[in-house]
C-alpha cells in the first residue's frame, strides 16, 4: 500500500484556531487533498514541532513513499524549541532519502534545515493570489513545473520568504513579490521539491485566511479597509463554488489553471508521479534472489 506522511508545523493552539475558522488544520487540509489525488493511500499525520512529538529517525522515515510539509504561521528564523524540533525532523527526512514536498512554510523549513536562510518579507505580504509566477531557465525543463504555462497565478498567503537557497538548492520559479516561488533542494542524500504558494488549498480556504488576517492586510497596505478584504474573499468564495464562471474569473483576473482544482494542483501531481509512485514501485518490487 502507498504510504505517505503529512507533517504540520502548527502548534496545537494554531491547529484548533484553524479548525474553528476553516474546519480543518493545515495537515487535515493536505491529507484531504492527497486522498483525492491518490485514492487508497495510507496517510499518517504528525506534528513534529509539538513538545510531545515522536522523534522520527531516518530509518523510520525511509518506510514511507513521500513526506509532505504543510504551511503554518511558523517563523523558521525564530530560535524556539518548536522551530528546532521542526528543523531536526526535516534533516531526518533528508537523511532518509524519502522524497519530500512542501508548500509555504514547508518550503521555508526545508531551506533552513539544509542551510539556507528565510526572512520576513521586507516590503509587504503576498496574499490571496501570487501573480505572474515565471519559471527560471532551470525550472522550464524541471518535472515539478511540467504543464505550467510561461506565467501563472497561484493561491498564496505569506509574510516570510526564502532569502537564500542552500547549497544543493535550485531556483525553479519566482515573481515580482518573491524571488523564490519554487525550488528543488538536494541535501544529505534526499530530494525536496517545494513552492511558496498553496497547491493543496481550496479557494474557500484562501478566502478564510484573508478574513482571519484582514487587520494585517490593511496594515500592510494591501487593502484600504476591512471591506476591501471581505470583497476579495467573497469573490474567491464565489469562484470556489463556481470555478467555471467567466465573470468571476474576469473580476479576479485569473484563468482556469487558478480557478479549477486540477490546475492549482499541478505541482503536487508532478511530485507524486515523478518521485512518490516510482519510489513505491521500487519498494514494492520483489527482492532479487
């Protein structure tokens, strides 16, 4: 049976707060998406940043076909026990050789664990829609971005960003707001593919995140007032309910690749096909006498 691990870095309090507003924690959202994309997969959800979290060894992690790291409010540049536990977990993932994928804070955790740096965005947040993401020369031929058009939009909400990729990191895509929107990291025998945006989330979940952070969005100058945030969130909710609506796509300035779930999930699907399924096939193959 295909086995994957979903690691969320939210604290217990943050998980409960997200459940209250969205109905799911970040890990539960990820697991629901993966269950749709890989019917029959066995998904184990863990929280490595928690104080009472189990410590995973590289040998234990090698039993999985893939590891997925969720987004969260975690700031990996803060030297806290929760951050140290999360980074130690990611280093064990690299050492295990199990392929891993992360979005938003998941990308940032992998970068920091491999020796790169993450910072608070110097200018403003990127919230709702990451616009005009463009592949680098390396990214145009990379399997993570197979099927992407020359420029695309994606759901996003973050105030931190990758400052410098580690040794073994390859920049695959960026945009005018954030230089590192997609990257590959090869470190200690492992390979990680990650994006700064959120291929795993529905547009309704992004709308809820905007409403939860409306004071910060107004303070950052992205919206004139809370009503602006509510209006944008309402449009995203409406498009979530009716992804084929041409008027809604026009008002938001997006295309089918953003409006429809399959378009938003391209990177996740590419990771599963390119790295997770081949690993599962190799692990399941009969031993050679």
